[in-house]
């Protein structure tokens, strides 16, 4: 594949940032990857595993000479990090991110990067509860969606380069407005995370009257339903706060659906309950297994 | 292993009933298994796959001569089925079930079976969204918990035989009061199922303003969290109705935990939100992966 960028600086060499670095280098899409992050131990792992070519602990040193800067840090940290990088950034450098919330983050990045170069918001739908450079995999994005959210002022050439990068690491790229992205993700990702955290939170300390720990009886259903509650709290704190409005809407829809089921149970309406459950079951079966 | 029962009649040759039949025959715990069910097609599958020795479409024919009768049907169908079986049941035959709700079901079975023999309520924690005789597996119960809920009047010898049967197919057997079982299962199983159905129900018909189908963007997090919403609606209708009181308590606890997270998000309380999410994440990580 053709070389797209000479030097890619990746801030946050974790599951997403590290996997992008690995995949882009292996595919020959970038000549060099510079890793940056807060944790020296994680940067050592990244360097040792060949995820990046070199590491820099100072954000300015990390972006010097880079023609692509990837922010793969919690969404709440993106704007301040771009601010610190800006003085040393190479003119024309493309700035992108991989965060699960786009509208507010992209607007904040555009304000900070306007004197430097283009900003292209991005979000690969390839999360997991795993984290750190040790979790990076070159095939993480194979067949996964990656959503780009260009704004009215994003240069089409920059969008095209980012599309080529993500397609080059195997992703299916789609463009949409940041606000549409945030509404969708609130429903298929942010809401389920909050629900999973609440399920564990409600159950974690519970004991029976005779002293048994309720969670000792969790079987595969509970474990699957709450797997994403093992995700890093810092990431999901930032996502929930950054997408609070859309998330509130999704929560209201969920609460209404749950209350409808509760009323059918409380009223002993077996036929109505079975119909509601079967409608949901049919929709879920149509989605199939893992992606 | 020693022979425990001469003839086991299994009503409902699906995932649980079929797996118990397969495992008990292979382990030499029963000499013969008679399968019974509503679906002739499913009974054909069970017979063809060697899950049972023979099938009977009439419940009376199914239990004739059996010294163990296993009800592996939706919990709402158990009492009526026992009623239909009773006239043909062999004196002293042990009646058991595998349902996810125990108190009401066991009481109803004891009333109907008191002139025949002992009733031992049971519940192997080994469900799945799969169903039908084709899903039966001889190793389904290996290492899984099986809870027995004897009452004040259950003969200890009958409990011992059922313990030997479940241990013989690989389960870890534990006894507890039916009410304790129902409180626990409401929290680690029935609540997560209702939540998963509600998550899918709230999202299934949603489209964005520009016409995209929201569920098309569901990735592994949503799929794991809602996997159990593909379960048979009829089973979960019965479970929710039979355990309505404990389930209402579990729902109230869950709603309180979710509202606490919502308030932290709405109030922009990043520190409080991170702490609540991290507490849940730590509890979830301690549970590990699949069981």
C-alpha cells in the first residue's frame, strides 16, 4: 500500500492507539511511529513489543516533525493535550482522534489546531474492556466500522487521507455528522456501559439474609451482560460527561422500555409480556453474534 | 458410577432437559430415559441424536414406570403438567424440576405430588440463549452450580439421590431455601435478562434524523450486553411472573444505582462518577470471565 504519512505521533499507546500504530506500520502506511503517553511503564511495553519506533514523554517532542497526530487518550484529555502540542506541531499536520464522542471534542480540537492544519474526527468501533499497549493487535480493526466526522471546514483531502489510513488497516469507513454519531453511540454503546456499571453496582455488595454473597451465583448471563463494566472508569467518565445530553435521551428511552416490562410483570399480563420479550428477542437474534 | 434410577422421564427435551438426559445416560446414572414434549419435531431430533431412548407424546405414557420425573419446561407449565402426569405416576417416583424460580413452583408441585412421592426442587445454573434438543451437551453441567431447594417435608433420602445425580453429571451441588434462591436469582439472572430485553427494545426501532438504523452500529459491547435478550420469550415471561416480588426488589435496587450514575453525569461530577464506575469495574474484574 502507498505511504500515507511520514511520521505518525500517537498520544495514548493503549488498545486503540497501539493497535493503529501496529497495523499502520505493518501495512506500510506510515514510515515511523512516535509513541507518547503518561505512563513510562506502558511506553516501555509499547517499545518492547514493537508497537512504536520510539517514545517521547514530552508532548511537544512527540509531535515535532509529525505529519499525523493521533489522540488516543480519554476524550476529556484531548483538548488540553492538543493545546500543549500546538507550539511544536509541524505546519499542515493532520490532527485526528479516536474518541467515542465527537461533536464537542472535534469543535474543541478545531479551535486549538486552526493555525496548524486540518482536524478529522474519527471513531473506530472496536473497543474492548482490555487496555494498555500489551492489548494492541494489528488485526483489531479488520472488518470493523470506523466513523469519520468531518465538519463544514474540514479539507476533503485530509478526510481522504484518513479514510485511506483506516481502510488500509482493514476498517470499513463511513462519514457522518458528529451529532448523528453521538446520538447513535449514546444508544448502542454509552447507555449499555452505564447500564452494565449500574447492574454490577446494584449487586456488588448484596448478601442474602443467611449471609451468602449474591455475586457468587453470577453465571454466564450476568457475566456477558456486565463484561463491559470492567472497562476503564476514566474513559467512561469522560465519555458520559462529554455526551451527557444524548446519553440522557438514551437513558429516558431505556427507562421507558424497562418500565413497560415492569408494568406487564406487575399486572400479570403474560400475553403482553411474552409479546414484548419476543419482539426484543427477534431483534437481538437478527443482530447475530460477536462482531 | 452406581445406577441411581431405573427410568428417568424428562418432560421438555431442550437445552437443560436434553443435556441432563445425555449426561446421566453416559455416566450410567440411569438405565433408560423417556423423552416427552409438545414438539414432535424436537422429540425426533432428541431421538435421532441419542439424547433419549424413546419418546412419548402423552405425559401419562411418559411417566409410566419412571422412578424419576424431571420437569424441564417453562416454570409456568410445571404444575399443570404434574397434574396430568399424576394418575399414571409410579408410587414413590421422585419429581424434580430445573426451573429458575423455586418457592412457588415447588409448593405447587408438592401439593400435586403428595400422594405419589417426594418433590425435590432443583436449578442448575447453566443456561444459555440456545434452545432445543439440538443444543443438548453432555458436558453442560461440568463445574456449574446446581442448587437444590428441599422443604421441611422433603425426605433426606430423595435429596441425597438428586444430589448424587447432579454431582454425577459434574455439577457442584448446594442446598438452600427456595426463597433465598429466588432472591439471589432475581438479582444475578432475572434482572439482567429484563434489562437486556429493555436495552434491545429501546433501541430496536430507533433511527437517526438522517435515516440510519441505530442498531446497525451495535458493536461487541452491545452484543455481549444483550446476548441473553435472544433467549426464549416464553421461558422468561414465566420466570418474571413467577418471581415478580423478588424481581421488583431487584429492579428497584438497579434503578437506584442507575439514577445515582445519571445524577453524577447530569451534575458534571467527574470525581464522583469515576469513583462509582471504578467501584463497579473492580467488582466486575474480580468475577473474571465466563463460567
